[in-house]
C-alpha cells in the first residue's frame, strides 16, 4: 500500500482576484491559505505533496512556500504548461489560459505513484476535509474507487459576487452526477443559479457541491491522459482560446460509463476562498476567529 500524495493545484494566476493569490498573506504572521491547508494535511497524516505550478511562478512559489514545506513533506513540483499537449496538437495562437483542472492533474501521470488527493491552493477547506481525504486513501481499495468531499452550497458562497460550483446528485452515498453551474449567488441561507443572467433557479442551502476536493485511485491519471485528445478535437474548434478540460467532466463520464464509483464524503466545514479582492478580509476574520477557538496555533509549519 503506497502512501497517499496530496496534489495541490497552484498554477492559476487568479484573474478575478487580480494577482498571485496562492501566496497572499491571510494573517499577521504572513501565512497564506495554502499554509493552513498544508498544516491540516500534515496533522491528518499526509507526508507526500505535489505542487502543480507554472515555470513563470516557480521562483516565487518555491521561495515563499515550497522550500519551507520540504522540512515536513516529500515535495515534488509538477509543471502545467500550455504546450504540454498530446502529439500532433499545438497551442492555438493567442491562447494564454491554462487548459483546466483535468489537464493539470493529468500532468501527474508517471510522477505521482499510488492514491492521491486533489485540492485547490487558494481554497480553505477546513481541518475535517483533510482527515476525510487521508482516511479514505489510507484504506486499500480498487483503483477505480474514488471519493469527493462534498460541501453544503450555503457554506461555499460569497457576499461579494457569483461563484462557480459543481452541483452534485447522489444515490446511497455515491456521486451520480456533477453539473457545473458557473453563476451561483447567495440568497440568505440558500442560493440560486442562472444560465442566462435573467432566469434564476433556487438551490436549497443543503445542496451538496463540489469544491474540487477529491480522493482518487491512481487509475484516474491514465483516464485523464487518454481522454484529452478527443476533448481537444471536440472543443478546440468551438472555443480555442478559453475552453477548459475540467476534472469533474471526466469523473462524470467515468461514473456514467460504469468505470468508476465515487463516494461522497460529507463535510460541514465552511469554505473560504478569495474569488474577489473583497473576500480577503472575510478570510482573515475567519482565521482569526478559529485561532481564538484553538483550532489553529499561532505557528504553523514554519
């Protein structure tokens, strides 16, 4: 049984936030959200971490985060670059946008060995999410049995604008479908989404959503790699500059084809993130409150 690896997606530059939010301080000690994630992951049991980054941010990322974490984890760096494409494909002229979360994780093929978890670098998931991920991955199970940490939509929306979430359907504790809703807004204790900007559909506050917090058997890496060319063939002609190969799309396909089972690990933590600049103070206030309650010490993995 191989030790699980925590894969952290850190290649995005945060276009809506406006800057390199992976290393934005969220407390008076200079810690970023990723520092709290790594602290939670370490106390949950993770000892292997793979950072997916771009060469353009490599120096800053290693200086601010990577080198410190090498004292606690077996660290590797995996690079998501635009030109990492299947043979016979080229980057469309004018494209600067990364190829999406599915492409990012596929870059781990041949580098991450054994089961692994996937998280975003700029999302605050909460302590129990990492325990759920590690405990699931630490048990022997078939390579096509995966899991997703499911949050309640009411715990994942911001006061400062709309968010994109994968709205989940489930049966008997297993995921049956993830539908991407790209514009969800808070409505008191509930939420609502729109597809056209005019008609809004209510979402009960306890609706499970995906926050890109996954536990995977290693077989997923080959599936992501094998399905990428067909996705490029379908999507490049339609949207060459902006199309994205999303991880949940592939998971959905595998479920519907009967090639994977995805258990839902229900989580009642409150998600915090920095989709918008205005979210920064909310994150800082939440972390200060958790420190006062003793959830986090003053010093993390420094």
